[in-house]
C-alpha cells in the first residue's frame, strides 16, 4: 500500500499566519500615533497612500528618498534582549540622511525580517520606530514583517527603513552654497549612535556576560556598557526642519554617520573648499566626546585618524553657515533644543576634511 500523503501546513513549515495577524493588531496604536493629515487610510492595504497636495504651493517640489538599517547594533540588542530603541536608530539613520538637503521627512516604511515572529517582540521594535517617526515628524505609513524559518535563527532579526521627504528646489541647501571662510558648527551626539558597532562588539562585547555588561563602570561615569552602547541615535531632522522654516541661514549639513567626520563632512563641501576641523592636541577637541566613545577608542587602541574615521566623536550633525550668520544660526538651533558649538572652518582646498 502506498504511503499516505503527509499533510504539512504553513505553520508546520515554521510560519504562523495567526501570530502575524496578532502582531499587526499589536502595532496599530503605535502606527496611528505617527499619523499626519496627508496620510490616506491605515494599515492593511497593498500600498500606502500619502497626499502631496501640500506641495502644490512649492515652486518645484523635489522628492528626496533614503534607506538604511541598524547593522551590528542589532546583535547587541539581541544579546541584551533590549529591543525598544533600535527602531529609533532605524528612523534616525534614514531621516537624518535626507534633511541635509533641506528636505522635510514625510513618511516612513520599515521591513522586519525575523526568524520566529512573536507579536510582543515585534511590538517592542515597532514601538521604537513609531517613537522615531514622532520625533522626526514623519508618518509611519506601512511596512513588512517577514518570518524566515530555516533561514534565520528564531531570535534573529534584521531591520531596514525607507523614508521619503520633500524640499522646494529653490530652497535646497548643500555644497553649492558653501564658500571659503564659512564656519562649521557641530550638534552633539548622544553616543556611538549606530555606526562602528562591529568594532564595538569586537573590543567591548564579545566574551562578556550580560551581567558584566550591565555592571556600572567608573570609566563611563557610573553607566553600564549595556546602557551606553544601546542609547538610541539622536534624531535631528525634526528640529532642523523647523529651524530652516524659521529662516536659519544654513548653507549645508553633513550627517556624521558611517565613516565618521572624515568621510561625511566632505560630502557637504564643493570641490574647491576644504573643511578644517579643530581636533585639538592631547587635550582633545573643543567639544565633549561621550565617555563611551573615548572608552572604545582606548579599548581598540585607535589612532586619532582611525577614531575620526570610525566614530562620530561626539558630533552627530555638522552645520555650515556664513561667518556673519553664526549667531543667528546658533540662536535658531538653540531654539530647537540643540546645543551647537564651533568645530572648524572652511578654507580654499580640494573638497577634503583636514584637522588641526
């Protein structure tokens, strides 16, 4: 007698459709909290709708898009079972990449790939994404939760984010406005943000227990490594958009992300201007470097050049403005809750970042 065919359901293959539906229900309130008047409909459609009627008053509306992830920081989040803030990191990495053009982030979508979908776990992640969207002023209009049994371990997950913003072409800022003699301002970072974590994991996380990572350290001012490395990335976009709308005469910006100051500030420069950053001597720069960054630099025995090419060194966003506009720009940034400081100047050159 032939073998009876074996019935195998989707759940038997490792995908729980019912848990997916519960996950959607669990995130509805968080998503709704990010809504803007332009959002049409809610979760559940095949596509997300967003009205661009507000752009009709612009001379030449330009859509600006960006995408990014969180990277190795997720491995540390999984080790520590801390998932509430990595969504903020995801939003920050995207929205702070579009604002240097002068764009206002409009809406955001996420992609969550996970080994085993659990509604409560996903709700913690999406709660952080929603918090990031609220801080930046953009709407979380949709996303995807993809369960990958057999491809990823049950507790593994990865995140990707996608943002679309808009700017009126005559109001675009960038390298084309930067001139010799301009001043470079910095906005403080909250810590490591979301870059350099492969090195962080190698020199400070591997081989340590969760108990060790959660132990207060004098080198970190009594903070634990766990708290320091999981502090969410600062989101600058919302405040910067408001400062630009209020008329702050900003010429260019640079999001200090992967590659540090050395490989990001140059993206705000024209080909005939260099940025000279006051890195200082043994006393360090004129701004505060977060203790956790100094800790990682020491642990990895990085040279100054390596450090400034790996970490943000306490600068999450750089702002370039005219020398005569420094006070006005600083006042505008301060009004948005930032604490700007002078970090250098622009000189004739070849579009490079140098230090003194």
